[in-house]
């Protein structure tokens, strides 16, 4: 960690490598609307929103209306000059009840139309199979807590690879496996709203890893030769900066990364096919003291470990912010993922806050986490799959420009000074959209969307012009 403190504050003038790819991201539930049109089945987010669980009791029933306005999306993508568009597919639009038997041609047609319109404008695709919107019918059968999810996900992945694989070269299985597990099945703040932070949270995560691995091998064994695409998973992680110089805090910060990024990343990228040792040790120890007969962290079989290990073609990184971490001995006896780690998380008051209360601006954090990944996972090819900040409702979004300029500059430093193998970058987000439980209150877009107008007009903010220029220059030439 200490060696990292060099050239933190210097701006680096230079270009990105020649074939570096620039993109922007969105996700199905956040932009599509058309929640029950043309045969789409309900997802867990439809149900959650209809129960009034989002800020202001809003829903994603219409949101940016991309189900009808996708041509407008393609137009603004082309205006931005991106090389690729990172979107997600709605599982229940393609398979209304989640299973292969419920195949919905109209849902498939919708995505074919988008893909073809993008390719006609020379924009390639990064497609996430799962960005949080599980078909409700599958949640009713246990969702990610059921071992059957691995088969359901494999069937869904097969259909997507068959239908779109000839044109999609970059695939992501899951977006933010941590958020799905912790917020969906741990504290219940996200759909499906399950509160089981000691046991269910680990079970859901376990099944996400198993599902990812299954889909990865499905692609590799049956589609790779024909289509030549790449498959990964998008994992979200902050940089974790030790609060003090003490050894305890350094270990605590590293443990925090292992418990979040390593929870999923270690099995896939870390070389053992298994959870990080430190995580296995801490959860087992806490479970024993709490009277459980075995660790609350499930175990992989030897066969599963072999399949997990190396189940990637690249690594997808979602990164937004930095945390300060300090050692803290949790004294409560409650079985809880957070308490399992013996850490406390704080914010440095020097890091500017933003409209999203969890997000503080600290550009060098992205370089540090990239280096951490290189050092721990053997320098895999990396795509930054999400990065961005929220601002107020304004077209003059200078704070967003500041954020992108300095974060992207730190990515350039990671490539040029630290030899991290970053291949592409997709910003969050193309346009303002439904920010999950925060409703329409947080605006992350390069394009402003007027949610009060039925036409949902998209208008470029200042940051859109900035990003367009950055892409055209491929970085920051002097
Ligand atoms: C990322 C998600 O974690 O954060 C995106 O992958 C999301 O889908 C973004 O929109 C912003 O988060 P939030 O919670 O402020 O909407």
C-alpha cells in the first residue's frame, strides 16, 4: 500500500492505447419501461416498485421509455461517438416466466432491433445477461436461494447466446454480484427484499458464482469457436484506504476488499476456484462462536473449484468511490455479513460528496484498485464496466466533468505507469434514468431526460460534449 502513494496528484498528459474502447452503460429496468408490453413477464423490480418501495413511490413502468425510443438512444450514442454500448437484457422480456418454455419472440425482436441499429452505426455491444431484474416467477420458486437457479440461468444464457451471439462479442453474466446478494438477499433494501444477512446472503452469492461459471463454460464449449466472443462478470468495488498507518488498519482494508471483490473475484480470478482464505476463516470463526454447526459460508466441491478457476476472458470492474477502513472488533453476536468482517467504514471529509449519498469523489482510488487487481489476479484484461457520479438536475454539470476528467486520467496512469491491462471503459450512464430505490432523484447521465414530458426528450449536458471530445482525442494529448 505504501508504495502506491507516488505521483498521486500529477495530471498525466497522453493518449490511451490505439485500440482502447470507449462506451457508456445503461440497464434494462432502469431505462426500458414497457414493463408489461408485448408479453413481457413481471420482474422482481416491477413487484418491488409496485409495492411503493422506491423513493417517491415511483416505478420503472415507463422511465426513459427506451422500449419505444431506442432509436433515439442509438442516435445519441452515435452523437457521443462511443465505440460500444453496454446494456443489459431483461430476462422476463425474453422468457416471461424465466424458463425456456415461455420464450417470447417479441422480446427477442426488441433486442435484435437495437443490436442491428447499433451495428449499422458501427457501435459494438457489451451485453449483461443480468442487471438485477429476475423474473418474479423464478423468485417465487426461491430465486437465487434455490440451487435450481444455476439451470434456469444456463437455459436463459443459452437462448441469448443463440439469438444474439453472432453480433455480440462482449458478454457479462452478472452485474454487481455483491449488490444482488447483499442488498437483495441480505438487508432486503433491493428487490426481492429478503432480509437474511447471515445465511441467505452467502447462499445467494454462492449460486451467483455457480451460475456464472456454468454460463461461462456453456459459451466456451459451444459458442466460442463459432462467434469468438468473450465472457466475464462485472464486480463492484471501492478502493479501501486504511484509516491509519497501523498494521491492523492495513489488514482491515485488505480484508474489506477480499470480503467484497474477493467474495466473487477470488473463485474466478484468484487462482484457487474458492473463496479468499481470510473470508473463510472469519466467517467460520464467527459462525462457531454463534453456535452454528458449520460455517455460514457455503463450500464449493473440488469439481466446482476447478470450474470456477479461470472462468473469465476479461474482468469487468464497476468502480465509483473510495472508503476509509479501520479495524473494529465486532462484539455483537448477530450473524451478519457486515459484522463478519471486523471492520468499520468511514469517509474522508476531503472527498467531495455528491447527490448519491454513498459516493465520494476520490479519483486516485480507481488507479489503486486497478493495481490491486493486477497484483492479486495476475493482470487480467480489464474493462471498466461502470464509473460515474450523480449531479443535480442541470445541463451545466461541471462537477461531472471534473469527475470524469480526473478518474479517467487515473485509469490512463494505471495503464501507462503501472502496466495494468485496461482495454476499455464504459461510463455510467448514457442518460438520466431510474436509480433503483433512489428513484429519479439521482441523475447520472451525459444526457438529461425530462421525466415530466411524455416524449422523454434527451438533451446533452456539458459533460456529453466533454466525453465526446475525450473519445475523439483518445485521451489527453497535450
Ligand atoms: C451501480 C449500478 O452500482 O450504481 C447501477 O450498477 C446504478 O445500476 C449505479 O445505477 C448508481 O447507483 P444508485 O444506487 O445511486 O442508483
